C-alpha cells in the first residue's frame, strides 16, 4: 500500500512554483538506501554483458546504461515509486492525479563530455510532467550532477539556446548531492547532466510521472508488477485500471 | 561558389595494374571509373571531390586512386586506408601521402576498451600511433567507426585537438551484424530510429576540429528519397555543428542507380529547407574547401 505521505511545506510549494524544482536531502537513508544500492549494483552485474552486446550492435548508446525492466528485478524499485519522501509532493502538484510513466535506473560512465546537453523533456502543451532524480551514490560537483535552470519551467521564460559547454547556460544551478538525495523537477524546465571530470561514474534513478490523462493510461505497461499493487491508489498510480 | 562532393569512391576492374580486394559491393569485374564520375560532375556543376579508397588497404591496392589523383591534381583529393595490425602505420601513411593527393586516412576501429566503464588511457589504444602521426603530419582522419568503439572517439578528439576529424555518413557508427547489400547494390545499415550517435558523435560538437559528412542517407533511411525520416538528424547536426562544420557528399557510386547522382546533389535542399543560401553554400562546398584545403580552382562553366 502507499505509505502515509505528506504534502509540500509552504516553502517547498513556493519554490516549486517559482523555480520548478525541489531538493530533498536524505530522502532515502539507512537500510532502505543500502537495499536500493545493493539492488542497483546487482542489476548492473546481471545486465552488463547484454548491454555491451547491444552497444556493439548499435542498438543503444554507450554513454549511459539503463537497467531493462528494473521493476521486475527487485521490489525496492517498485517501493520507491510511491515513496513518502516525494509522493505527497507529486500528489499535491498533480491534484491527486499522479500517473507513473516509467523508471530509468541509470549508470553514466565517465566520459569527456556529458552524455546529454541542455534540454526540456516536453513542451508546455503536455500535461504536467515531473521527474524525480535519486542519487544512489554520492554525486559531487563535476561528476555528472544534475543541473537545472530555475524558472525555465514557466510559460514565457526563455528562449533558451543549447550551449555546447554545460556551464555556459545562463542562470543554471548545479545540484550535487549525497547518496539518497532526491531532486523533484518540472520537466518543462531546462536541465542537463554536467560534465563528469572525475574518475567515478554516476549512479542515479530517474522516476517519470505525469498528471493523469486517459491517453497515457496503458494497463499492460506494468502488468508484470500487478501482484505488488494491492491498493486502489497504487493501481491508479501504475495505470493498471483505466 | 565552389561545389565539392566530400566523399565518394572510384575503382577499376581488378587487374595487375590495379590490384584490389573483391567484395560484395565491388566484385573484381566491376568498374566505377573516374571518367564516369567526371561526367556526373560536369552535369551537376560539381567542381571538386574527395575520393575515398575502396578495394583494400595495401599500398598496391591504392594504385587506381593514386592515378586519379595524379591525373587530376586540382580536382581531387584522396583518403587512404591502413591495414589492420599494420606493423608500421606511420611509414604506411607517409608512403601513401608522399605523392601528394592523399591527405588523410579512414579508420573503422580505434582499438580501445570495449567497456565504457573501463579506465581509459588513450596511449594504449591501437590507433594511438595513427592519431599521433596525423597530428605530426597534419593528416585528416576520416572516421566511420564501429558502434563498439563509438565511446572512444571523444578521448582521441580531446587528446589531439590539432587533428582534423571528419565523421562519415551523418556520424552513424554501424553496429555488428547490421550491414548488408540492398537490391540496388548499395550498403544498407540497419539503424534504430532513436540514433545512438545523438549521445556520442553528436556530443562532440564542442570540439572545433570535428566535422560531419551529410551523406549515406539511403543506407539508414526507412523511406525512399528524399529520406524525410532523417530530417530530424539533419536538424540536430545543423543546430549542434553549424553549416561551417557540415559537408555534403554523394557516396557515389552507390547512388548512381537509385536515387541518381543528380538527385543527391539536391538532397540538402530537401532535408534542410530552413538554412540560408550562405549556409547552403558552405555545406555544398565551402566547408570542404576550407577544412579539407582543396586547391583553389574556377567553377566549371
């Protein structure tokens, strides 16, 4: 069942509206964080050879490694989707209509250039689109940390260009963090992963949500984890019922 | 305004004068002569072109290419090949380049770790001596890198900022087992619609020594000419690299039958309608003239 959640504080709500993101330090901690780290590393070991083969076949990119079907690999990946540290915020921002679209359990190797440039995920005509980026291990400055342009989620902001160097984006904010930090952000806003000039790859999980609309509800998408969705709230979150 | 075809192949029938390796694409009795190509140049007002070696990497196998370059020194420049496991790649490169005309070398592999998470030291890459020598002698490197090596290019480009780098065919890095010859005798490369090069080659736009050929569309597109499903890739390359680092090329002779050489000379108009006339001029020849240092010559009448 979905644990009891709390909505945003007035300060969080104001920041969400003004800047488009909220940083939640220690959103995951202790035994739960350790369990997530262990599940993450186990999945990497299990999936890496297949990923390397797909890279060699030109079917996927070599500059980031996403675990396929993570929700089916370990229950912890399901449990974080409605984690109380952020789910109450999501429900507040979507007026109780949060729909989960999918996870990216992602390892990003060190590379001279960030694997992605500045971008917004969806146009503002799209229903409200929210991502939660969770740092599975510490992500220090200059190690591929998430960065966001505060206020870029608002209608009338910009226009924004795509600078070749990540640090050249005017007004951006780098968001390094300790393991267990979660960053909730509005995907209308401009964001990127900064260059990683360290020797440590980045491990993070990106959870993708949207305000529910009928056309985005596909009951088959998460049917494999239906046995873990025993409450109406969770079944609604995973779109198991139209 | 100069118009340059920045990548194509010519070859003779295999003979003692012009020995070459036979392949499915270029069997030993097939001939695609320089005279035939000159005819297409004349018809389509193309002034100059880059001839890319096909038919084997050995010195002797470059004989036809070298004869073409010697016969038409103000018309053509050339790109040579280096054998795999070449014991002395530097000597090989210099020997091919010494007559003039061959200005660079095409690479398909880089010889570094397959695992992108492995520690990287570019000095251990098998291709490192080639890059080092290209830097010393100002040779161009012409990259059509296999997908397994796509992550390695950034390290070499960064290590050798003085080396001029040309990514072939929209920057695509072909995957293992994805090549075949199509019904028109052309290369066909199965490529996902979500192009993995968006997160490898296209991310190298920040390096001023990197350029990309707008060519080979027929090999990747899932549609007939003018390959409109590739407009997005062209738009991204234009946004990231700009017209001053993009070069049109035909990839002849594979296009002679379908869609036809003349059609290929019109393709940029079809796929990049948003660009200005000066940008079109850059892509159709200006960038190649500057970056590849083609000799000055008057346009064909």
